[in-house]
């Protein structure tokens, strides 16, 4: 039996095995980290050889994907922008792992944390981000990942942080704390709704960035409007004055094919429970290696040997439900089988279909993101004149058993009063038709 401090020290030593992994992926690494095959072979055959754009319209294929989940049959869930369901195999592993751990927690916690699966899990998440596994830390969610940087980045009185009123509220709460604690200056932009172009958005950030800017927070996809942001251009503007960029990837991870490092940001945080579809309780933090030592961890870690990857210092939180981690494997395997390009193409197809149906039946609808390519993905937020989105969301849920999300009531963004609709890749066109018909009936 080991005590808690020995547990922490052993954890650091065990994860030191990561240091032996090359900084680039290789065939050997891919083979060593191969996950078990949880995927229906018929699913792979159905999608073989089809382009993402063609497969996006194949309802038979996505209906087969749907069978990988156990969903509530009494509700049409169109609120996946908050949390995706996790596959049936992940739920089974989650329940099995919880029973196994709680039967003998003092021993099973060590078995999970020190087992081979921990290294494989880091490898699987690193593969999803397209980065070396020594550059990531597994935390609990995007808020913890991003707040680690926002609260741990060295700043002094008068330093400036550029952010947006459309950033996620938890990140802005962290910045408000830094302003109160450290005297930093927040330069907050307020994007137009809808933005006329990606260039217009980039110009807002470029105008806000000054020689005193030390940090820029930018959201890849706004959870409020569904707007995509020109990340690379914003990063270039920040780097030009020596500032660093924190990218909130919560609504994008699992839908873009680029490596995180290719986006140009310095820090990246996201949750596994959105478009990767892992169980709730896993987040991912990435940062460029040259920045790691200057970021203060949210929870002080135990002493770590120099040969251990520095990102380990951000993973220590004390005793936690580590049985969640192995349950991520089935979800990551399903994600890898589908691939971000296919998932992005499917969501683009579904949101385009929904928008056209809404425009046809409710011509007064005002959409919060433009229709041009690259302006949005996965999220449709719309507003109807004279209609409360809170009331609309409530009536859809209670009367029509359709789950959506009202985006009204945020004090920082009183101009946002829309209803947010976020289908999943397995959402059917018939379900979107039912939503449009229900909204039309309620409005009339």
C-alpha cells in the first residue's frame, strides 16, 4: 500500500515513460498505441471510398452511426453543442470501471493511473490533436485547461489582454479575476452579428492588439453564434507585437483536420465530451514546449524529475475518478473511424439544410453567422422578431420534446437573444423537419 504523497511521486515517475517517446509520430508509435476495435465493420464498409461531401448526404450511413449510441427515445436532442452523448461501448466501460474501482479503490486507482492504458490514452488524444503526446496534459474539461493558462500566465499591472464579448463566459470570468487581482487591462472587442466576413473579424483583433498586449484569448467557434474565427491571422497579429495566443477549441476539436500547432496559437484547451464524444470529465491542454515552465499550475504538483515531460505538472489534482479515462477509448476509436473531415462535412450539410428550411418557413428569422464557406460549422443560432428564445426553448422541450438551447440572458452580450440548434452527425433530416414545423406552430 502506498500513501498519497508516494502515489503522487510514483505518478510523476511512471509518466516519465512519455519522455522516451519521439517528438514526432512514427509507424512504431501508431502500432504501439493501437486501440481495440470497437467499431461495427459494416459502418466502415458503408463509408469506404466516399468523399466527405458525398457521405454527408448518406442517411443510411449516419443512421448506422446512430446505432453506436443508446439515446433517449423520447427526446429529439438538438443541444449537442453543450455535451455530446458517448457511445454505448464507452458507457459500458464507464459503468464497469466504476464498479471495479469502488470495489477496491485504494488499489484500483493505482492500477488505472500506472497502467499501460494511461500512456495509450495520452497517445490517442495526442493523435486527435495532431501533436506529440509529450505536449499535452489530460485535465477535466476545457474550462480547467484554459483557466490553467489564463490564471497561470505571468502578468503585471497594466499588461493588456485582448478578448471578445463572445468568448465563453467561464474564460471571461477568469479574466475578470485577473483584472481584479493583478490590475491587468482587458481590451474586449464586440463582434457584429452576423460578421460580414472573416477579414472583418481579423481586423477587429488587429485594431485591439497594441504593444502592451501580452495575451490574446480567441475562440475557434463561438458557442453563442456558431461563428468561426480566422485563427491564423489573429495569431500572426498577436505574435507581431510579442503577445501569445490562448485558443478555446471546445466547439472545434474533432471537426478540423489541421494539427493544433499549425493553427498558430501558443496554448489550446478543449473538452473531450463535445465532438470527440468521450464521457464527461476529460479535457485536453496543449501548449508549445517553450512556454510550459512559465505557466503556474492551478494545483501545485509533487516534485517531478527533469526527465519527466513538463506537461505532467498540469495533471495533478489529487484523488479523482480515474475510471473515466479508460472509458474514452471506445469514443476515440469511433471518432478515428469517422474522421474529422467526415464529421465536419456532415454537420455543414445538416446546418445548411436547417437554415434553408427555416428561411423558407420563417423568412423573418435572423441568423447569427453568415452563409459563406468557413463562417460557421455545427451551430445554428437564430432569432425571431418579437419571440422570446427562452419561451421558445421551453415550449419546444415541453410540448414537442425537442431539446435546444436559448442563448439569451448573458449580461455581457445583451444583443444575443437567439435560439441555438446543434445537431449531431447522426441527427436525421426528419428530426430537423420536426423542429422547423414545431417552431412554426409555436410562432403562429
